[in-house]
């Protein structure tokens, strides 16, 4: 007798098994993410933007459990608003990252999400912070999500300090494409956010505009 | 958090390693580094090498049987075996016993009919021909690099540089400090073994 268990997406946890990346360039940061949200083997959202604003010039990239990641981002967005009113100016990227880290660390047993925080502030320019499992570390670039394992080698080989904005955007798109091609939990379109002293620019690179490689 | 499936979930002894095989214009390069002294790359015939992945015990048993079949086959045919023949022998053994076994292989070499070739025998007994392939616990980190940087019909020097870079990047991320990279080049002329010690490996941005 076969059991009626219903469609998978009713019972499986919704994860943004994903690829996220943030890179510092000369004058700002570029963040990138794929757009797939999966519940087991089902893709429940193929166009989700995983780059979430925490403030005008500070964004975070979400990975892990979709619910956990979104909730952390919303809470920190609120806390940063209050903080920026209190200090009377735009918050620092380090402050935003610290707020994310505080939640990630305090609730590390209950939560399973990793947020990369990146942005631009007047004091230190473009910065990228990783907050995996409750640590806080500033890095020249950070990758995260299930797809990131496949592109560590590529990013290690190709990253250079002080690259220009356009090169950095292309580098992010290339890295996301390579990861999406190999990771079953990453795919869809590529979202790219560029933050520098002049402002924030959001861009979508559709599937047919992504670069192709030798075996395609 | 997504848990990535690595070799360590396979039953039996599994050593940390990365294996790469790539076709260039005129031959193949097989690259590997080993964290232990267990031999994962076996020469099954003059110009055919076989890299084992997965459960070592299963792989050793299969290779022993395959070597026997292959030498017998080569005597019958009165000529060196084709790379496809070696891969097929491995595939047959893996497929027929797929319920019990957990071993995969990369077969790479050169033969007169088809030149340089790389075949992959995956876990259940699937056999496919690829231009470039990687395996081992460190291989996950360099999928992106391989996809981006491999070009068909490279020269031998370009391919050696590509393989050395790939191994160095994998070593950098796979919890190995220092190590020696081995490169085996198989062409019509013969087999060449290049050893690159840890201090001669290419360095990347964080070193």
C-alpha cells in the first residue's frame, strides 16, 4: 500500500541552498547571489533576491534556512534604523555586521543561516564581513552557501586587490555562474548589487546573459 | 546549513586527496597529491593509468581483477589495449557488483586509435568520456576553477600549468599544509613523471 505523503514542498524545510558572494573593490563593494529557493528537490522560488538591504549603503546576502536568514535581516534592519537615528548619521558597516553577529551567536543552536554583510561607509570605505556561526571577521572577499565550495579554487586564483568596479562586477557574475552550474541548490538568475560612495546600484543578470564555459 | 557530501562518508579507508585528469593536444596529464602514502594512481598498462576514488578496499580488489583481464585481453588482441578497453573492464566490474561496491575510477591514457582520452567510471558503473575531470575530497573546491580555465587543445606546458594551479588551489583549501604534487604526462612518446614540491607550487593572493 502506497502512502500519500503529498508534494515534497509541503513537508521539506525551505532552504536558500545557495551561492552568495561579496567582494571589496577599489572604492566600494559588489555583492552577488543566485535566485533559487529549494524545499528538498523542489524549487519553490526561482527568482528570489537574496541580497537584502540593511541600510542605504549596507546590504547583506542570505544563505541557509530561508526563514532564519530573512528574520535576522529584518531584525537587524530595524536595529540599524534605531541606531542611525541615535548617532545622527549613517551607520558603519562594522556596526551592521556586529548586530548580525550578535543574533547569530546568541541563537546559534536554533538558527541555521549565514549572512555576509557588505557595504560602504565614510570611515573605512568598502568592507566585507563574514558572520558564519557567530564569528565576525573582515575579509577582502567572502563566499557562502552550498555552491560556494565549488568556487573556492576559482576565487582564490582570480582575486586581486584593488580591482576596478566593472572588473569586480564581471568577476562576481563569473563566480556565480560557475557555482550555479555545479550546485543543484543554486540557479536561476544572478542578482548583483554595487555599493560605493555615490550610491547603490541593483542589477539582474538573466540566465541567457550569463557567461558560458568550454563544455556548454 | 547545507551539508556537502564528501568522500569521508564512504565506507572504509578514504584518504584526503585530489585527482585531476585532463586532455591536451597530443596527450593527457594526470595530476594528484596524496596526504598519505597509499597509492591511488596505478599504471594498468604502458600508456594507461587508473586513478581510484572511494573505498580503497573495493577499488584495490577491482583494479587487481581489471589488470588481469586487461593483460589477457592485450595478449589476445596482440596489441596494446585501448584506453576504452581498460575503462570498460572497470565499468563491467563496477556495474555487475554495484550493490556491494563503492568505488569510482578515472582512466586516462593514450592509444593509437583515438589518441589521448579520459574516462570516468562513476559509483554505480556509469562510464563517460570527458575532456577534463576531477575527483577526491579536495576536488569540490576546484570545480569552478576547472570549468573556467580548461580549454580544449592546450599545449603540454599550458596543461601542466593548469593542472599544477588546480592542485595547488585544492591543497590550499583541503586542510593540507604543504605537500607534494605529482604530475604524470602520457603521450605517444611515453610516460613522464613530474614532481612539484610544496615550496615550488604557485602561490595565490592569501599567501
